[in-house]
């Protein structure tokens, strides 16, 4: 814990941005983009390098801001936000020149003589809207992709983390020409004003409910959109899993950021014979991580606001609390909590939990667990713990989910070479690393035809060439 900081128990007073100022900003970015400044790869690299230096030089400010917003531990702020962004920048800086080159693809003799390429071209001005739970990386990582691909961007951080939003606004203002990157701070009304404008790309991270609002607004202008949304991500534990290891890895993924992680295991689905042993291992893991009194642990964050706190503790009523359950409204503390004897109809199983409460359900046969998962909206992540390759294969083939891990939680986000995204209600599109570069690029397919010969076969009048052309299609 950073002793110099205070956790601010804040009452939200969102200030909305001036609509005319937003329009002016958008216009300036459009002109800057149209002038072609962002086409030069050297220019893009320079901007990304500046961002890397800015993130490094603002490290302590960012740690302090996230502590003030929801008492996020410095270790988690570094690993899941600052370090995470740095890794992405390092990867993109290393590969951008290669990614930005026209990519040659194989030829079809039907076009002979020709060469075919995919050209990546920036869209123009992108709008990036972020949530509060990872307030830095969820706006900066998309921004890295947007800049690498040569776009300008307006960034709208979450109003629920005002201290972090202010640091992001300052950091980006000090780093970039506002005609290239600008921050607009504000809440729902500001976001709605922005969404009413025509952008060339919209990248949204947040709830499924607001994702629908964003997609509707994008449809108005047929703007391409990426939606990184939420959902109920299961952790399934089979009878042959290493239960101690599974418990530690589930507790880590669930209670990091106090469970306020889009890819946190939302609920536990455990083979009935090993439930008691797994719960015992979870109790041990939680005790090892946060001690006898998690309230006093420096490594455990707080709930973002009173509304979410009230929503979360309502899940504790009429539930069988097997581990934890302690809570304190004033500091918005909810202990790492495990609920037993939960069934699919319970309120806690209806919506994404997004807090440190882990309901436990059981299954008898793996088929049944997969069917239960597939009977619901497709989750953003799925985690399966088992040492049996056949069972692993069964889950990977049959269950629908955005991405996930075998024998771990959350780690699929750590490798920037893996595209990250949801499916169905948990999201549209995926990003990170090269996938981000491609996401923010219009991939133009272009055929360069040779001019030294012009075979007449395709031109009218076709005469009796139909049988010949059939053969050509079959051979080539
Ligand atoms: P949210 O949808 O409430 O807010 C996200 C952004 O949308 C904010 O910037 C907010 O100002 C804006 N917004 C809110 N209501 C709006 C409206 N009616 N019209 C226009 N804009 C509006 O989400 P949140 O509470 O900040 O974040 C939590 C959600 O985000 C969870 O569902 C979580 O699973 C999801 N999430 C997903 C990912 C991912 O990568 N897939 C990552 C983090 C969070």
C-alpha cells in the first residue's frame, strides 16, 4: 500500500464536456488526418515512443490515482495497467514497420499475370470509450492500436474513476498534439454527444447493455465498431484437476481488483465429488493471499461505488456463505466470498457479478456442465481445470466462449500475441498486438495486373468458350 495516498470515498459529481468544443476537436482531428501526417511510419513510431515514456514517467501518479479511485493495490496497478501497456507498446514498436508493409499473398493463375497485396490504411478518426475497472489499459491499449495503424483518436475514459481519468487527460495532453490524440472527460451525456457524431471507428469497452447503445449509434453512420463487453465467465473444475493449484489460480483471477475484472471467473462449476475439497483449498488460498482479515490486507481493492456495493451485498442475503461474507458500507469493502449450494435460478446467477463473490455450482458429468454453459449467453472467458487431455479437448470443441485457459485464469490476456475479445453478448471483434493493428486498419486488397500480355479469354463476345473456361476453372 502506498502510505502517502488516501482512498477517497467520493461522491460522484460528473462534469460533462461542452458539445461545441467536442465538435471543434473532431473537426481539427479530421483536418489533421486528411493532411496525411499520420501516414508516415516514422511519425507513428515517434508517437508510440512518446507514449511509452509518458506512461513510465507518470507511473507514481497513476498508482496514486487508482488508489484514490478504488484503493487498487500498487502491485496490481503496475502489473495489470502500467506494465501491461508498456508490454503492448514494446511489441508494437518492434513490429510496426513489418506490419505496416503491404502484405503479399499467393496468386491465382486466373489473374495471370498479376501480384496481389493487402494494404493497411488507417480509417481516420477513432473514438475510444473506456470503462472504470482497468481505467488505464482499457483506453491506452486500443489507443496504441489506433495510433500504430495511423489514426487520430478521441479518448473518453470512465467518469467513475475521476482521479485516473484526470491523470490520463493530463498525460495525453502533455504527450500529443490534440489534433492527433485528445481526451474528452465526462459521463453518459458526453458519451452520447460523441456517439451522435460521425467517427471512422468506434472502440467500446464496457457493459453489454451500453454496448447495444453504442452499436445502435454506430449503425446510424455505418461506422465499424469493436465491442469489448462482459458476461458470466465460468471456471469449471473436473474431478482429476490438481485442486490446490486450481484453487490458487481461481482465487487469484477472481479476487484481483476485488473481482471487478471482465474476465474474472464469475462462477465455479465443480464436479460434485471434489467440491468439498476444492472449497477447502479455496479457503486456504484466500487465507494465504489476504490473511485472517482481508479488510486489513494492502492487496485487496474496494468496490467502485455505493450502487455496485449495494448490488453486490444483496447477493449475500439468503445465500449460504461458505467463505468470507464480511462487508463494510463506509469503505465499500466486501471480503473474498464463496457462496455454496447455489442453483442456476438464484439472483447471483442472473447477471455478471463483477465483485469478490464466487458462487459454486456442481455437475455430475462434463457434458452436463458444457450444456449448462452453452444454454446461456456466450461468456467472455472460460477456464477449465483438468489433467485429462480428452476432457480438455471436449471443452475446447464444444463450449462457446471468447477466450480462456486450461488450468489457469486470465493468463490468455497476458500474451499480446493472442487476440482478445468476446463472442455474441460478450463482444464483437478482438484486439491486442497485431490484431489491434489490423483492427484499426482498413485492409485493402489490391491486384497489380501485368500489362505485357492481355489474354482475351474473359472478354465478350464469349462465343463457344464456355466449355474451355470450365476446364480452366477446374485446372487452376
Ligand atoms: P459501462 O458500460 O457502464 O460504461 C462504459 C463507458 O460507457 C463509460 O465510459 C461510460 O461513461 C459510458 N456509458 C455508460 N452509460 C452510457 C450510456 N447510456 N450511453 C452512452 N455511454 C454510456 O461499463 P462499466 O461499468 O464502466 O464497466 C463494467 C463493464 O465493462 C462490465 O460489464 C465488464 O465486464 C465490462 N468490461 C469488459 C472488458 C472487455 O475487455 N471485454 C473489460 C473491462 C470491462
